[in-house]
């Protein structure tokens, strides 16, 4: 049966591109679950997401379905590290924004509250979060501090009797306009430490404004946040987040999550490019029959397979408790570098239609740029690896 170009006609029949049998590393129950969820994402999420992406709208209707498939609880449901990673792959293969939402939600929100929160905070938030009935935003980056946030963070927290008073600004914060609360990182004026606070988004003094006109991750609602004398109860402080060191451990794990996204976006680009090459005819032949086109498809699949295999081994390292920042940074930098190259090949393979997000490749092309930059830019992650292998820091 001839496949249809993405964005036109019916959804693509699913081409399996896992040549290295990474999925076979899953235990049978997780493998069955993987195929069920992949089918759902390909049939019910992928095509719909193109319109939402074009309109920069969040698909609230899809959230409940993602919750029903357990994607809001991956962090806490006993899933293996590999299964969780492959879920981020398949989410990204269907839509990168939704994989970002699920990754931030699981790694940064569920992860931080379950690891660093009080029993009261866990009881208050975890049940609703696990079904995607509630959402949290992770508010670390600031307008004047991105790469140097750990040293430069300016948002302040001042203890005033039974309350904390927060002042400052945050930038690029995912889901901040639609979330129930934001996990805000602020510097305690008393001891200079960076601490984590749960700030409900209807608290007076909290204002989030959506950032429009992004070239990627257009479904994810990123926002500028202003915090002006925001008063929150003393119990809003995460008791385990009273210095940045512990938080950094969890950020190391979330860096690995972006690597999985980078593998997923390459599989998506390969799916779209292959389908297009089989359909489009020039010079009286399918594009797929030209040697240079096959070269591009082979390079894209090679990049995707190398990324997937690297991430699968990273999952093993992580599961064994041996993951250090250098490995997470190397994987994130390497996979997102390959992802950028893969979507560029895919974009050119679709010719002029690669420029229109209606054909999906343009959407992937834009989304790859975000993976390259967030959770530590490509350059910063490279510098982390450089410091580890030379013993010399080149940050300053
Ligand atoms: C779509 C999107 C979603 C995001 N979501 C969130 C979120 O939910 N929560 C959150 O807290 N943050 C979020 N971020 C922020 C993201 O983590 C930052 O954008 C990222 O850390 C880079 O910071 P910056 O944009 O301030 O760039 P800058 O730090 O200003 O860097 C600009 C450039 O300079 C380079 N650079 C900086 N320092 C050095 C150096 N020492 N040596 C060499 N090169 C250097 C960088 O690599 C980059 O290329 C998001 C960002 C985007 C774009």
C-alpha cells in the first residue's frame, strides 16, 4: 500500500525504524505497553498536533488521553528507565511539545516533589499530577540568567513570619500560563542559597504572559513570569530543596530526558522523509529511487539509530545508579547535534514542501532548535564534557 506524505491524506502507516532492536531490551509487559502507546500516539496525536502547532494552541483535549495511558505518572509507576525513555521517544515522534510537557512533568515536577517535597506537599499534589488532572511549571531560567543561572539567579525569597515573600522574574517557563502551580527557584536573602517553592498560579502578585511567535515547540505554552511581593505560606518551601546541590542531581537526570527527545525527533524526521521520498516523483521516478536521496535517508537513519543506542546504554548506566553529569551532558549534546543535522537533511529532502509545517518536516525542523538549546545549551553541555575530560573549566 503506498504511503501518504505527512500532513496530507491519512495518517502514515507506521514504519518500524528500530534496526538495532532497542525496544526488544524491554521486558515483555513493558514491550506490549510500548506498542499500545506508540499506536495511540501515531494514530491520535501526531496528525492533530500539526494544526495545534500552527495555531500555537495547547491541545487540552489530548491531555486526558495522555493521562489515561499513564504518561502523567511514568516517574512514579515503577517503569524501567528504558521504558520511560522510549515513551519520551515516541511522544517526540508524535509531537515534540507534548514530549516536552511529559518530560518536564515527570522528571522535573513529579521528580522534584516526590524526592524533595514534604509529605503534605506530596499528598496535596501528586494524585492530580499523575493523571494530568493538574499541571506544574518548572521556573528556573530568568530574563538575565540562562546558562549562568546557578551562580546568577536573582529572584529573591525573604522569610516574613509564617510566610515567604518572593520577588523577581522568570523567562521561557513551560506551561506557566496553564499550570496550577509553578515550582519557583529563588535565592534566600538570609543565607544566599537557591531554594524551591511551590507557588500556586492564582496567588496575588504572580503574573504569567505567554511568549508568542516561537519557531519551535509552538504547542508548549512558554511564558514570562513576574513575581511581585508574592506571599506564600512557609510550608510552600520544598524541604529537600534548601540548596542547589540536590536539585542539580535531578537536573542531571532530566538532561538525559532531552537526549531521548532528540532520538524521537530523528525517528519522526526519518518517517516523514521516507514516506515523502516514496510518494514524490521527479524526472519520472520516485525520489526514493535516486542514490543521493537514499544517501540522505541512510544518514538520517544512522543518526537516529546511533542516538537511540547511546540513549539505551545511558538508561542502563542510569538504572545502575552510575549516571554522572558528564555522561548526561555528552549524550544530550551529541544526540541534539545529530538531531539538528537529521532534520536539516529531512527538510531539504522535502524540497519546498519542507518549508511548510503542514508537511510536518518544517515543524520538526523548528522543534529541533529548542532541543539544541534548552536544559543546558549544546555549547554548555560540551563545556561540561570538556571540563570533565581535561580537568579545566572553560566557562569563565
Ligand atoms: C522553548 C523553550 C522552553 C524552555 N523551557 C524552560 C522551562 O520550562 N523552565 C526553565 O526554567 N527554563 C526553560 N527554558 C530556558 C532554557 O533552559 C534556556 O534558554 C537555556 O538554558 C539557555 O539560556 P539562555 O536562553 O538565557 O541563553 P544564554 O545563556 O544567554 O546563552 C546564549 C548563547 O551563548 C552561549 N553561551 C553562554 N555561556 C557560554 C559560555 N560560557 N561559553 C560558551 N558559550 C556560552 C549559549 O550556549 C548560547 O548559545 C526554555 C527555553 C526555551 C527556548
